[in-house]
C-alpha cells in the first residue's frame, strides 16, 4: 500500500485529502503533523457545534450569507463551504482577511477545489463590503479586538447566528492597568484580582468574554459559552455562540451597564456599538423587524 493511501483515523471523511494537501494540513506523504491534527480537531468540533445553525439558515432562507471573519488561511471557511455549500444552488461564504497575501492564496485553493460559493474579501472586518443581510458570522481566533469587530458586524447586521472563538486578548488588561486610584476598579475588595500582570491578563481576558456574551444577550441573542475542543488542541478554547431570538433584552442590557460601571472599562465591542448608535441616531434610520420577534 502506498504511504499516502494509509487510512488517517484523525481525518474526518468530510475533509477531502486534496483540499487538506492544498491547505498544507497534510504533509507531502499524506501524514498529519501535530499542528495540523490540532487545527483539524478545532475545525471539526466547530463545524459540529455550528451544524444546527447552518442547517437552520439553509432551511429557512433562500440564499443564506455566511462570514468567516479574520479568516487567515480560511481553514474554517473552506471546510464550511466544503461541507455545506458544495453542489448546492444557494448560499455564499465571505472570507474576510486583512492580509491580502493570505486571502489571495486561499482564493486560489478555493478555485482549485471547485468551491464556487466562497468569496474572498481582502480587507478588515470593519471595512469589508458585505451584504446587508447576514445569517451566520463566525470568527476563529481573530486576534484581540478583531473578535469584537466580528461581533459588532453580526449585531449591526442582525445576523441570526454568531460564533466566536476569541484569540489573544490584551485590550481590557491594558484598560485595567491604566486605571487610577479614583476608578471603581481600585476598590479594596476586588483590586487583588488583577494586581499582578499575569492575573490582569487572565482576568482581563475573562472579563472581555463575559462582556462579549452579555453584549450579545443585550442585543437579543441567546448565548451559549462552551469549550471548543480539549485543551490539548488549543489554549484559546472558549466558544461564544449566539442565536438571535429577540430584538433586544433590557434586563441583560442593565446587567451589562452595571458590570461596565463596576469595572470602569468600555472595551472595543462596547465602543463600536456606541458608535453605531450615534451614527444611527444621526441618520435617524429605523431598525428592521425579526421573523419571530419576542420580548424577554
Ligand atoms: C490567529 S489568525 C486565525 C486565522 C484563522 N481564523 C484560523 O483559525 O486559522 C487571525 C487572522 O485574523 C486576521 N485579522 C486580524 N485583524 C483583522 C481585522 N481587523 N480584519 C480582518 N482580518 C483580521 C489576521 O491577519 C490573521 O490572519
């Protein structure tokens, strides 16, 4: 038996070998190295967790629009398109990546693999020209505040689903470190939580994700926070998954405002959405309606 024909138990059947080769996830002789195995595990778990969302929008909408934000080499976007958008007559995945070289390389791979329902957008998430109506926005390890750009995109466009696995998060730790004696964070009881730089980084990352989840809830999303894959596959392992079920959620908004006031921080996502509200107020635009609007 040829070496490259060996069965690879770690490769899910949905992932065809030529595509894995093109993405450099398989070595030249068809093996999986440790990094590739970790990456595949993350993608496989994420696709499994996204299955209800993708199935739902494919069933309910005539032409669902998906976004892979901060796509990098577009492992996630290409696998999603391979699994759900090959050989169908609807749906499109937009892979948004600010590094033009990565986007161009992934575009060639998509073309060679016959993945026609993928469009590459080589710019930032904020600047990306995307359809007004989005159905699922995902971001796998989009760096620091790029995750917030993806969340803001989903919220502003009223995406039915959003899924982010945040990456490195330095922003809130910086905001905490910059606070002075008069700030709420300096209260004696809670100050030890982030006095040391290491704790500040960990606590800042945790607070960031709590604020992200609560922000989604405030905007009417039902939120699940869960582990993506085992810690052996990635240290950046928290999946925040949202399904839009209400137009807004005022109790969650109040909890968010209280939390922000208690810690005296306004991280990127909050500032981005504040800016949208100001822009919307200035242009007096009105919000669209949901298919199944409910009030919590
Ligand atoms: C850590 S990589 C992850 C890539 C990919 N999602 C994956 O999991 O393999 C993050 C990617 O996000 C891109 N990126 C960072 N900020 C961005 C932004 N504001 N808009 C679009 N892409 C961004 C980077 O260039 C990088 O390729």
